[in-house]
C-alpha cells in the first residue's frame, strides 16, 4: 500500500498530550504490523530547539543522526520503538532557512517568494522526504502549538493543501481538544471543543476524528453532541482520560477503537492488534514490589520536562525490576554546602547527575558525586555528570589543586575537562556540538561490558568538552577506570569505579536509547544495584 497520512492538531489549550496521542496511535498501528513514522512540525522560528533553554522548551532530544529535536520525538521513539532522524522534526525556522537559501541562489527564477506557495511547498516537501526515507504504511504528523496560533498557520495551510491533493481515504486529520469538567455544576463542557473545531474549519480543515482529553468519562449523549456540532462520525469522538502512566494511553485509546476508526477512514483493512507485551508492561507498572528513591541532581529541576528521557529511562529500568522509581528533584545549587547536601541525600538509594551546560550548580554537583562515592550509593553520571565525576576525583582523590573544566574556568591550573580538538575553531552556536551516534569500545571485564553484554556499543552524544587526555594516566593510577573509549582510544566515553557497587558515568546520553520494554543497560545497572541493596 502507499503511505497514508494522519495529521494531529491540538486546540483549546496547550500541553494536551498531543505528543502522547501521536505516539500512542503509532504504537497501535505498529502493534498491527504496520510500519509507522512520526514527524513533528514545530512552528517556532528557531532552526532547531538545540539553542533553546531547557526551562522554556524542556529537553533537547538527540537522534542517531545527530539532530537536536523536540522532546516529543523521544516519546515517538519510545512508543513505536523506532530510530528517527533529522527529517522527523520540522521547524518554521528550518523551512524559512531552506526557502531563503534557495532564493539567494536564484532558484525561484525571479518569482516573488511567498508563504503560499513557497513556504507551504517546502513544508509539503518535508512530508514527501519523510515518506521517501521511511516508506511507512502510516506517516503521523503532529503539529506543535494550538489551533489559532499565528505561527502555526503556514503548517495548517500546507496540511489543507496536502489533504486535498492526497484525496479521500489517504489523509485524515485528528483534532485533540480539552473537554473540561466544571466542579461546581458537575458537568463536562463541549463548547471549547466546538469552538476549536470551528477555528480549524475556518482554515479549511474538517477533522475526521476528535480526541477529547478529559478527567471524567464522557457520556454518550455528550459524545453525540460533539459529533453533531463538529461534523465527525459518532464513533470518531474518542475519549482520552487522564492516566497514571503515559504507557497506559495506547491501551485506553485501543478500548475507544481509535485505530479501528483511523483504519476505516483511511480505507485500510482491519488488522488485529498484538498488545500482549505492552499489557504486561502496564501490569508491571501497576504492580510494583519495591520503591527506589532516586535523586536527580541538576539545575533545571523546576521543569521536569528538562530531563524527560532520563526520568523515563529510570522508570523503564524500574519496570524491569518490579520497582517504582520515586524521583527526588535536587537542585544542585542547594548542595553547595556539603552538610546540606548530605541532609538532602540521606534517604536516597540511587543518584543521577544528568547533562547540562554552564557553571551554575557545578560545585553542588561535585558534592553530590563525592557523597555517592564516599557512601557507595549507586551513581550514574550523564555527560556533564561524567565530566563532574572526573573533576571530583581529581580534586578529592588525586588531590590536585585548582581542578576544573575549561567550560567553567578558563584559567584553572588543572583543566581535567577540556574543549574537544575539533571544537576549538567552532564559533557558531547552533548544531555545532559533537552530536549523534558514535561507536565506543568497552574494556574487557569491566562493569560496563558486563552490563551491556557486548564489546562495541553505539550511543548518542551532545557535548563540546571531553576528558583531557593529559590526566588519564594519573586518574587511572588512582583507581578510576575508563571502561569505554572511542575506537581510536582518544575519547573517554565511560568511566567507572569497580570497587563500588555501581559508580558509572558516560560522556554520551544513554537515556535517549532506553525503551519501556527494553531498559538501557546503564540505567538497569543502577536500579538493579539499588534494588539488590534494598533487599
Ligand atoms: N557542557 C558539557 C559539554 O559541552 C556537557 C554537555 C552535556 O551534558 N550535554 O561538553
């Protein structure tokens, strides 16, 4: 069959969980043996989210091919268990950049370059590129933002054109709305959804399916009202209730027959879904035996979305061990004082120091790592977390004076972390780090090798700094083991302290490759150790 297209928009409010709906629909189609790709359209003008503050935009998710993308791509990968790439995240910035570059090259042959058709054509060409690259049975395209946003209009117009060109039965749109519950009158309200669909219609798009986020069950008569006013079939009004775990959403949507409705609208033969292992997963999520208190010590702790893949990876490892992972957000700035740091961590069973940029909170992170090392608390350092582990070891075990990373101190006497050689002449900010998947060789007999059960791994990176090779011998003589290295042996990718129960850190970001049904070995090692110690 040719590729069928599903556009997903959102209305009424932001943060409706469109990303989870898109990922869940992908899962339901995958569970039927269809191939699925998911694309995210983000209306902002940044070329990619790589330059945005995690406080504003949450985590930057990195793909194998080194794209810095929206965190929704993480959900897509985790739900449909696929590896996505540059083409899966399209921003207004990247679209305008291409169009302007073409204009400068004279490719428009003197035409006046306009939103329609030039910008909309470029948007459509991205859909065709994804089609060509993945040749999926279904391409799900989520449009960021809320219907009515000025920024989103070129995307909405491109979809209108695309749907008309694709023809009936080849492309549909799903509109996600909020059906709020009014406590005082005890009623669910459908009017905001009706208004939102009206706005979408005014742009020329009639949605075929409504997914209604709600805290309460939507009675049949309210569904019928929504169907009538929004011109969708009755069975295409899908209730999407708040769930305890995002991994329940596919099952809840399956119960509402979302996939069956979609297949019908897209004139595709019905197939039965095999959701057995996913149901087992959800069972495990609800029936845990242990609780592990895990501290994440970072500086973006006010917005948990900033570390969403880390949080998910920890949970995945927990699911595998019948353990509920209880996250404690520790603002590393609060750990600057070692006594306070000890107090904050006293009931913690595992510690993660995640990635980050800039000097703020570093001294606190060093205290957190010292605490983990001295008290044999299972520890996992990620990227900046590994760099901090090296600084901590050089300061407190090697006892070198004035140790730091060149990122935080230009003049320090002992820069154990230094800018990577290839970064020395880089001046541009966006998309210039060491990004994406690289090979790493594991040391024979190391903790890391045992955890992975293999000698060669491929992991995703996003950094400019690395361990300074001038200090490796000293560090290793003092007991720090570099158990993962780039194939040429020059880049330190994993460190460990084999004498402790679990003290491992990586220069790469293992969190991006964890899956709910296949936890990442390094997260699994951390949680396994914490559970064993608990027992
Ligand atoms: N700031 C550090 C670097 O650029 C670490 C980056 C990160 O944690 N992703 O190398």
